[in-house]
């Protein structure tokens, strides 16, 4: 086995073409990103993914929780979650570098069938980064070596994906993956509710019928939703609205008030307050900053 330092250096070399925009690779569901990633780009809806910080640090804020993923470490985003973030460059001038493996539910289900059934104990209910073991880093290295031999990807990628999932399942955040697949539990219903809210975030939301739709009381629904997403349903909806409003203002040319009403706000002053709290600047100042960045 390579030393951790050598393995990370080799992965950096194999991913040298990465840039500050997430780049899809020829490996199914594998993304890479590198360098001075602007903070506004990291304010987004994060899709289900296992994120692996190879160099530097990534900080992700989800509601009141903060993930500090300092190299080498990984984290689990189990469902679509709005969040903000920032990156810091690595030690000695090395650029920030991270990879992501989109969570393939079919692959996860197949793996779980071959593992002893466990209750999915929530050992750590907060979102957190997990230290990457030498074994975890080694399988990522083998995975990225496939970039040099594309003909081997169909045969070997599924095995390496399975091994990565296995290491995550065995770690402190593994229960998040297990709960994606609980047939008789509440979590799959929460993931369906997340999708529903994503598709209907501009509308007023009544929690009671949503909870009932997936067989939960309101209190249970709130508790499970917060456990899975780190946010209450209303916070989740609000942040989806703010992210979409930012896009409309900065990239579609909407006036601030028009964008606020477009995403479901009835009060422009409330929109301004919540926008400023979430993004750290008023809509006008934030938009001006973003326009300066893209000049």
C-alpha cells in the first residue's frame, strides 16, 4: 500500500486537469474540483454525495451545523440539501482539491444485501467530517488510476465504488447511508418529502398533510426531517427560495422585488432581511459583488 502522502500526491497528479467548476470525469458519478473556488458557487443545493477533501479544507454550513472537512477527510450528504460553503487552500501553497462520488442507491442496496443487518444507530446526529483512513484513500487512488485505462472502467469501477461505500458504511456517518434504504423506517419518506418540497418551494407549505402523506405525525416528521437535512422543513423551503432568488437577480436580470415575489415571498422587506442573513450581504450588494467576480 502507498503511504498516505504518496497516494494523495498521485491522486493530485491524476486529477491535474480539474478546475474551479465541478468537473465530471469518465468515472460514473465522480466529480472533481480544484483551486480558488468562489464562495458564491458553494452556496447551492448539494445533491446526495460522498465528498472527499484531498487537499485544503472545505467548510459547509447546513442550518446551524458546520462541516469542517480538512484533508484528508470525507463527509456524507444523504439527500438534496441547501447549504453555503467556502474553501481554504492546502498547506505549503497546495491548491484545494476535492472529489465527490454521487450516491448510487442501486449500488448501495446491492451492497447492504451482503452485509449483516444493523439498526443504523445514529452515533453522531450532527453533520461532520470523518478522517479518511489509509484504506479509504487507497481505494480512491485505484479508482482514479482508471482514468489512465478507460477500457477497465466498466469492469473495475463497480468494485471500487462498492469498496468506498463499504468504508463509509463502516464509519461514523455510515448510518446516514443505511437510513436511505430502510424499507420500514421513516427516512425514505423524508427523502420523498425533500423532493416534493424542492418541486413546490414557491408555494405555501402545510406540514400536516405532507407528514400524513408519508405516514408520520407532525412532530415525528419535523424531527426526522431535521435529522436527515439539518434543517426544519420551513428553513429548507426558505433557503431554496433564497438560492433561486439569487440566481434570478444575479444571472437572469430580475429586480429584487420581482425575484422575491417570483420565489414566493409576499414581503420585500422580509425577503431582504432573510437574504442578508443567509448570504451575508443585501441583495443589491451581493449582486454587485457577483457581477464584479464575473467581469
